[in-house]
């Protein structure tokens, strides 16, 4: 082996060449002889029983054209480049969309393509749920026979299939499920728990409760996280017990899940703590008619004498903050992390966690029935606005409150602020807040933002919009790209947005974009050759849209 790896010129092989034979040939002959000798000396072992018959999949088969397209996409997923042309569509990026379309129509993958589909899903985690859904029960059956595909037996498989098939293809009985839960591999147990929770949340929780005390800490964390998708108030007693778990990560996850249940006891405890830290007060007027903020009272008379003191209704309301003085054991049990990250003050860190876990409807109750928009508009004393609003943002996303997300987002005309900037809106993360809004409203907000501010900060916002993009959003993106082209810059600065456009624009827009594929006249001051690069980029965009339209037609049963 050493002689073969290093070469016979650097390492003398331990074989003697025959007359007229050189050293490399002698080495290869010796290797061949050794291989035959080793194989001939093997003693046959008893044959293992073959796998049971694969389960049936009653879904319709792919149309012929769509089957050929899938074979091409799977074969191209690891091919480098785009066939030597910068204007050719990137087939690897179209595979997720093709899988989603096929699943939308309820097709099943051809048996012959199952191995290639599982290999693709193994290499790309973003394909797994759609690939396993298309593969159906036969993909899970096949995955049991190859350790390289064990990922299919984890939680993603539970979401892709309502139940785990046994190798024989028969549905598992309760006794068989219990045996698999107690004796199965960890990946099988995670998948079984996810499937059971999706089918019957109470039964899945009972399965987990039965062995909870004997599980390893890292396993308890994974099992607990699997409760997230089908979380309900009936899970609260179990999660309350998990708050006393010996693992810090398990305790933190349990607290996070409980805070997502606005009616939980933990949410009530957090609300009580927050109420002691955040309150609504009114500025007191001073003797000379000025409020505490320094504004002149409207009741001042011409001779300098002040009028009657303003009533409490006339005083300016504002939010005052008194952050926690300590992080006691009760707060820590409820998931408050005592040690802040570097550069963050302890008290502001504790305050943010308390507000984040407080049910949002409590603020309207405490602040005189005001709605989210009115509450967000209130002034906050002593520079606490950013901390308070950042915590409200996290709470709005966690509790999926569209009304609060809408209020915190504000209007798209407000310039976006990147993380770390010292600006009034630095606490806002529009992409996360948009995720809780209806898809149409989300698209309209992003379209208006792009029309106002261009594409410089649009990539993350576009990533949360439904595909294909609604007409206002698609038009705004194309218009912004056209403006960037006319400005004479290179398209590489917008490659991320262009890539999203290839996958997310409505394919029916291809003909309308054809005019952009021509090389424009170079303007004075434009980057050299930028027009040609833009033409290639738009050619690829149009070509990809037409390919997506062809894929959609191939999958359409009508």
C-alpha cells in the first residue's frame, strides 16, 4: 500500500519483478493475487433475512415529462457552474420549488429516483421536508436500510408523514409504538414523538412523560423542542415541571415554551414582575406653567400669571421604567438568564427578558385600554425606549400578534436601520415582525419599503414574503433593479436580490421582462461593461422564469 501511494520510484515494493517486468507491474500483479487470495479464503456467513416488502403508496405517479425533469434536477444538483454560461438557469436552486409544486399536486416519486432524492436531501437540509413528503412511506422504509439516510428517521420525517411505517408497511399498533419508544434508536424515537404529537398531542406528551426522568439531558432538550409545533395549554403542567430540570438548557426551553402560552402561570408571573418595572405616568406641571419636559402650559396668561393647574387628563402620559434590582431564584427558575452578554447592563438585560415573556394584552389593560399603536407611540422616560421596544418586538414575534407587529413596524417610509446603529429605530427587526403578518400585507409593506429606499436592505425582507411574489412586490423589485442598471453600477451588488427574483417572481412576468435583456447604451460615468453584465443577468432571470413556467405546466394534471 505504501509503495502504491508513494510510487515505486520513492518506495521499493516488497515484491520481486519477473524477468522483463518493471516494478510497477510487479506491484499490481502482487496486489491482484493478494485480492483473489483474500476473497477465496472468506468463509460464507449465514444469510440475513431480507427486508420486508416496501409499503404501498397510493398517490398518483408523476407525469412522464415531470419525471424526466426531476431526474435532470437531481443529476444537476452537484454539477459545478451553469454549464459554462452565466445566463443559464441554476437548476440546483429550482429543486426546492419543484418539490413543493409536486407535493402540492399530491404526486409520489418514482421508485427508481428514491435513492437520488434521499442523497439530495442528505446533502441539503432545506430539501428534507419536501423530499420526504414526496418520497412518502417508501422513502422512510428505504432509509432504514442505509445508515447514510438516517436523517430521514428524525423529526423532519414525522412532519412529512402522519405515522411511521414499520418495515413490513403495516401501521404501528400502540404496543409497537411503545416498544419502539422504549427500545428504538434516538432518531427513530424523535421521529415517533413528532408523528405522535402531530396526530394526538396528548398521546405524544404521555409517551414522553413516561420516560422523561430516565432520559439524558441532551435527549430531553431535543424531545422538549419537538413540542413546539403543536404546543397547547394542556402541555403547561409538564412544562412547569421541566422548569425544575437539572439541565439549564432544558429549563430555558421550557420557560420559552411557557411564555408562548399567554394563559400560563409563568406568563402571569412574568406579567406581575413586568408591572412592577414598567408603568404609565403623567408629567407634573411646575409653578411657572411648564411641564416636567419643559413645555409651556397652554393656560399661561398675558401678564405672566399662570392659569389653573392642568387636570390629569391634560398632562402628558409617558412610560417610566424601573428595572429589576436583582435576578432572584424565582426569576431564574422561570427562565431569566442572570448573566448578560458582553457590553449589556444587567438590569436592562433582566428587564428585556421579563417584558418579552409578558402577554401583550396586559399592556392595554394596564395602560388605560390603549391599543398597540397608541402604546408604541408613548414617550419612554430616561432613554429606556430602545430596550422596551426591542422586548416588545420579541414578544410580538413569539406570540404571533399581528396587531403588535403592525404597530412596531410602523410605516415603510421610515428608513430601515441596521443592527448596531445609534438611531431611534435600531431596536426594530422588520423581517421578524413581518413574519406574523398576512402574506398580502407583508408583500405590500415590503414593496412600499423598496419603492422608498431601494434594494440596499431588501434581501432579508424579501426572504419572508410568500412565493410567488404578489404583483405589487414583483413590480417594485423589477423597477428597483432597472433603476440600479440605469445608474451604471455592476449587477453583482444585487446578486442576492436577483437570485431571489429568479425563484420568487411570478413566472408569467417573463415576457414583460424581455425588454431588459438587451444591452443598454453605456452612459457617461457608468462602470465599464456594466450594461453587458446587466443584460446577462436579466437573460438568466427571464430564462429561469420560463423554465419555472414549463415545470409548472409539466406538473399540472389538467
